[in-house]
C-alpha cells in the first residue's frame, strides 16, 4: 500500500469525506474545462467550470454559465457523472463497487459508511449499500422512460432520450440541473407528465434511503389494507424515524402548496394566467422543488416578496437524512420544534409517538440548526459587501438556496460578482457536507477532555 494512501486511510472520517469531495470537484472542473467537453460557442472561464463542478457534486443546480450553452454531449455526460457521485455519495458508490468485487470492509470503514448514509444500525449494511445503487438506477431509468414519452416526440429520439435521462437523474438526485436552456422547466408548466414525474423523482430521492427500505418491508401489507384501521396498524409498524419523515414531508409539501396558492393565485407573472388545474399543478411542483431540488416551472423574478420569504424558510428545512437532498433536514428541524414545544409546556423530555427521544440527538439537532442559521447569515453579510446594489431579499434567497443545496434562483447567480459567487461555491460545498462534518474535521483530535464536569454554575437568561 502506498504511504500516501495509508496516511489517508488513517485520517479522521470527516477529513476523508471533505478531501474526497474536493478531489472529485477539482478533477471534474478540469475535465469540464477541456475543449472536448465544451461547445465551440462556449464563453465559460475556468472559474465558471469550477463553479459548475461544485454545484454538480453538491447537487445544487446554480450556475454562472448555462449548461445547455456551455457543454457538448460529452460534457453533459460528465455533468451527469458528477451529479450521480454527489447525490448518491462518493463513499456509497465506492463501497458498493468494493463489495461487488468481494473485498471485505473493515469495521472502521463501515462506521464511515453508516455516518455518510445516516444509518442508525449496522444490520445488513452491505446488502443495504448494494440495494441503494440498484434501486436508484431502476428508479432513474423508470423516470427517464416516462419522461421520454413527452421529450422524444418533442426533441427526437437522440436528444429527447438523453434529455429524459438527464432530467431523471438530476431530479432524483435533487440536483436541479437541466440541459434545455436558462429557464429550467418553465416551458413545461402546463405539461402534466413533466409536473408529475419530476416531483415524484424528487420526493423519492430526497426522502432518504432508510425510509425507502423500511416502507418496502411492509409494501405488500399497505397494498392489501381494506380499512383505515388496517392502514394505521401497518403504518405503526414503520420505524419512528420513517413515520416522522413521512409526516413532516407530507405537511411541508401541503402547507407550501396552500401558501403559494394564497400568495400567487392572481399574480399574472406566475399563477394568474393558468387554468385552475394548472395552478394546482404548478403549486405542487414548486412545493416539492423546495425540498432542495432546484427545478422551477415559473419565473421566480415575478414572485411576491412574501412568497420569497416563506420559500426561503422551506428551503432552509430541505429534505430528509440519508437521501440526496440537502438543507437542515426535516427530522432535524422536527426535533428542534419538539424541543421548543416541550420547553413551552414545561416538559423535561422530548417525546414523539409515545417515545422519549435521546437528549444527545436533540442537542445535536439544535446545534445543526443554529449552525445553519449562523453560517447562512455570515454568507449573506459577506455578499451584501460585494453586491450591495442587489435587494437584500434576493441575496438572502440566493444564500439559503446555495447553503441548502436547493438551486432555486431569481436569475441572480450569473449577475453576482466573482466574490459573491465564490461565497456561493463555499456555501454549496459546506451545505452538502454538513456543518457538523466540517467543524468536526477542523476540530481538535483529542476528545478526552470533553466529559469533564465542574461545580454547577448559574447564568440568567431572558
């Protein structure tokens, strides 16, 4: 074993993850910058390619130069590869390949994989990893096949087929990239097939692999239920995490739809000129894409300020752990909300579904949310220095979109200064890996001092 590789294997887990992602980004940016990856009409600089590579690996969807007008078919395949790596996770893919070749994975490596996928246990871990790769491929190909029913008649066999595959992979990995132009999916706001398949792919990718396999265990029972009582009985057999994620994901989508319709129903720039069914369809699409997908079927420069504000909150929450989505995560925010509720009601424990949650997990959730808020505001403050002329609400929307790896934008990213674009790149990178991973990697290696207890002190608050 080479000395450099041996040293790398001995490094802390967070540093391995950070370096792995950074290396893939740099290599991807170099390949994208090569002439054989670009169209002859491309005006992109290396900075633009680096920005795109970060956005692809961070599965965000923001860009300084549009993908469709920058990269040829080979460059777009490279983009797909980077999106796939970023969405599924480098560690997951490498480990799945290793397992397929029969190499044994050490306990230390399995712990790394468990953290990368937010797994709570080690049972059946190898089969889980292989299943993730297999099922994601099946879902993406199925999505591509369905989308091809619209895009092949529209664009022809070659371009239509590839566009369907590109959109399916990008949607499932919550990446938000398309190879159609600069306006995302606005041209398809009234196409039911696109407005159903894309959101379903987003939901499946962002809800988390653990939820997938937990639901699949009871899938046949769900199909056979004949009454509400049977359904509730089967639903209660799901893991506590699964039930919390499903519940929060459902209500976040529904509430976002309702708020969006109330705010934009008569706005001629968004929903105003659509039919009743078109308004429902467009509202559903925008509500789902807030789960950090980054696609849009409407022009976000036309949104009311109120809509931008509540969109920002939903983008901050993001998707669920162990999937392809970013953000603070639904379960993390749910625990913080329940902690606040318990404090208001004077309850010492944090309970959910007649279960008392471990306080260590609740504290970790609180730290993650606070760090997300803090880092978002730091990024916003820096961007106001370099682009003071841009309205604050649009800078804030852009900052949260980058840090939550959402990818939605009011057509602002290309207009930002290089300094602000650099902040956006760093935000996407940190947002994808997670503040906890970054700060753990930069922290001290010596953890022996962490449990020291001193005499009790008291500080007034409020």
